[in-house]
């Protein structure tokens, strides 16, 4: 299956929506983590079974190239994005479990706050400060 336009946001939205739905259903973060790990492993196994040369992704993993600049089939890009974002969300869910008592909100509310924070940071514009401004 060849994916036409691999967009990072669409991959991220799929994973985020899935996490939100699971947490709203009352599924514990540990079970959500297990689900994400299992899906990532299955996707990687599917990619491996196709005998695709994954060496171009090494530069992406090392931060030398963006995923969009790598010459590899779109399915491999999709799976790479999926797995790396699942890993990020696994770290986020572990953080949420550690902070739940301190924050006093349900898991799904904390996750939504995390998404809100990410949205604010991604939309933030740099602020120019006038260094010549004098108060007195």
C-alpha cells in the first residue's frame, strides 16, 4: 500500500485521537502504552517483511535530515513517523502517570492539557524585546 501524501500532522492526529479515546474510556495509561508499543512493533514487522532498505532513515534518526528530505517509499516514512511519535507519546504518558496526583486531574484531562501546551508552543511567535527601553 503506497501512501500518497504523508503528513506529519495526520499521523500525529491519528495517534492523539486514539490515546484520547482510550483514556476517556477509562483505560489506564499503562494499557495505552502497551497498545502503542504493540502497534509500533507490528508496523515495524510489516515494514521489515517488505525488505525495504531503511538505511536512508539513519540520517533522520541522527537529526541530519528531515523525514521529508529522505528518498524512501512513503509507507516507510509513515511507519517511521508513527513509531517515533508513539515513542514520544509513551514518554508523555509516563510523565502524566507520575504527575497525576500532583496535578489532581484525570488522565484524559492532563493529556488534553499537554496537547494544548504543545499547540500554544507550536503557534508561538518570537517576541522582539526593545533592549534600548529605559524605565527611568
